[in-house]
């Protein structure tokens, strides 16, 4: 693999950073130790500016090239937060925090961008400014939105922004990308179905919300099967079904359903919200119950810009010799907020045949570090050529 020689030399050091971060996972915006670790490294590397507390606990580093004739600035983003999962890897560097682990590889993302920052501070072989962005709360907290709301793009005059994620099942160090919609919008919903509880031996005296809720769960699948264009991408999943009763002989008063909707187009998102609300409320009424629907729009569709996707693919090819077309992914990614602010692209780097992300046995593959670091350095040197 034609990675930069410097990252082969730094591989052991970057791996040590990654494993330290792995042992100390922090969730959502509670990334205080991680942010301090990042800020200290960036200062040690000689970054021209290091700013903490952007988007609550985010960190921004500024690295200026040997020249600044271009006057251009690009941003590189890594996420720092972990997940509320109990680790089951048995590794000697496993999480030391009960109920939290780096089950999505954000420890690897942070370490790779730190490695690239060290190299870029050493070489500065580019014309312009590189801004390295370390973001909290990607896993459901909207940290990307918070950093943008804190003026990330304007304050540092970022013109293009790039992100990267490891991907199990893709060969180690290989790259994949696609232009346009890439990761799905991720909406969530709560449906509370209120009936009339009573004795299980006298169902005729009740309005059974359990039977009603079961019908709602089944009917919601008609959104994808019968309301949406079959060529569109949509997933409606009820992931929680809870009743207010725990007894064998009590019909509950209410049932709460929770779930998620994933879409890749604005019109499909609108359709899903409208139909979910109609189906839940009208089905409940048909059974004599009432349904209250709380539908919340979460992360938007993550859309790669065409031109910047080409740039990222070129950097991937320079490192790995090829950059394949990635599949559409119905998972969410809050880098979408940054791509709504500025043109840019998000790329996948292979993690090899490992457990899937968000699995208690997942671990970031340290063998991917040289390729990931090299990609970051390559995109800077290609987009801000020294001349």
C-alpha cells in the first residue's frame, strides 16, 4: 500500500494513542478527557491555534502551510464520542468505563486525524490553511450541528470539509465513496396508545391498547410496502413495545411504541411523517383507543457534493490504488450538518473482517491507521498544492 512513509514510522505511536482513547470512552458531550487529550497533542505538535469548547466539548486546531498565497482553507473532521454499550472484546486495552465503549471506531478516527495533524505540522507542504475538527456527540447528540451553530465554518473561513469512517467488511485500508445522498436521514417517533384497562378475564369491558398497538405496528409497514415509491429508500422500524402492565391478568391502560424512520429523499421523509401519524391515530380510533404521536426529525440526509467527492476519491486512489463506489447506507451520520454548511465529502476506509460497528465485540483495526492518516495528508496536499 503506497502510504506515506512517515505514517509507517508513526504507526506504533498512533496506535498507542488509539488504545489509550479506547480504554477511556466518553459518551455524547461528556468527552472532557478525550478533548483534553486531543488539545494537548495538537499543542505539542505545534498547531498555530488550538481552540477548545466549540460545540460544547469540540476541539479545533489550525495548521498553516508554508505558503498562503491561495488564501484557501479546508476542514478535516473526526468524531470523538463512544457508545453506551458494555464491551465484550476481552482485549487488554478494553474499556475501563462500565457501560461505555468505542464500538464505532471513533477512537480510531480521532487517532488518525491526530496522526495526520502531527505530519502536517511537521511538513506544512501545502499552500493555505488546514483546520482539524474533533467533534463530540455524533452518536445521537448532534455534535456536528452544535459546532456549526457555534460558528465553526465562519470563524475559521472553511471552504470545503471532509469526513471519514472506518467500515467493517471492506478490506483494510481500501476506500469507498459515492456522490449525492450517502447516509440516511434518521428520524425517531414515540406513539402512546391510550385505551381502557381492566381484568384480562373481561376484555369486553376494556379497550385493549395491546391489541390496538399490535395492529399499528403491522399497519406501519404499509408505509414502505404500499405508500412509498418502490424505487425509493425507506425503513420504518418499531424498536420498542412497552405496556403499563406487568401482570398476567391485567389488560393495560396504555402502550408506548418507539422507533425510527430512515429515508434518503426529502419527499420520502415528508411522506413517512404524514402517513405514520395518520396510520397511528386512525387505527387507534378504529379500536376505540386514542394515539398521541411525537415525531422528531433528527439527522438530515448526508449528501456528498459531486466535485468534492471526486477530490476525495482521487486522494483515496493515491493512497490505496483504487477507490470503489460505496453502497447507499441507511444509517445516520451527523457530518450531514457540516455538509449542509459547506461543500465536502465523506469517505469510508476499510476495517477488514471485524465485528460490525455498534457490536460489543467490535474493535477498530489499527492496521487501517497508515491508510487513514495518509488519506488526510493527501487530501490537504492535493487540495492546497504547494506549487
